[in-house]
C-alpha cells in the first residue's frame, strides 16, 4: 500500500460563461461525469459545492476560469478515469469549451486523509508552468516517489 494519495488540480478558462449555449453540452454532462468519477476505482474526494460541482467555486477574478480538484488513491486510478472512462469523450472535445492556451494542470502527493487546499493546488499548477515537474508538483508523465511524511 502506498504511503500517499495523489491530488490533482486542473485550471481552465471557458470560452463562454456557464449559462451560454457555446458551453451548454459540457455543462449538461457535468453531473453525469462527476458521478462516474465518484464511483471510479481509487476515487477519494473532489472539490464541489453542496450542489455537487465546482463550477460555482470562483478562485480567480475572471469568472470564466474554472478549477477542478480531486484526490485519488494512485496516479494510475486517476489516469484510468481520465483516459479510459466515459470522461475521455469530453476530454477529447475540451477545445470546444476551454481556451487551449489557458490550461494548467498539476499532480502532487498528499497524505492519506488529507484534503488539499485550492490555494496550494494553484501554487503547484503555477510551479509546473514556471519551473517544470518535480516531486513538489508533476504531470501525468513520470510520477516521482511520494515525499509525504506521516506522524507516527
């Protein structure tokens, strides 16, 4: 058993506000795709409001910038959801709903039971964009060994 889970943050800028017809198909599929994540093997947690999604959580001044965060048991579990579940159909069409040059992603290890803060995720996504991957924050490529210490 791993000593850590993996957290992910995905920051994207929508091409139109959430109520606009240009993003209606994406918005109409969110509940279904979130339910698939919630039931996926290895899923631990995701950022959401009481309504069950994260589109109403505004971290940035630009209301078109959306944040998605989740925690998974392993990177392989996250990859299986992203690339081998029904999620992949929306993922392949992301350019229809999100600006291509405004996407930031980061993964990092968290201790079992730890729920990451959005501000921490944003810092890690910014780090990957500025510096590149490291054990502090990385992408879907090579996963570094977990540097999470738990109290004994």
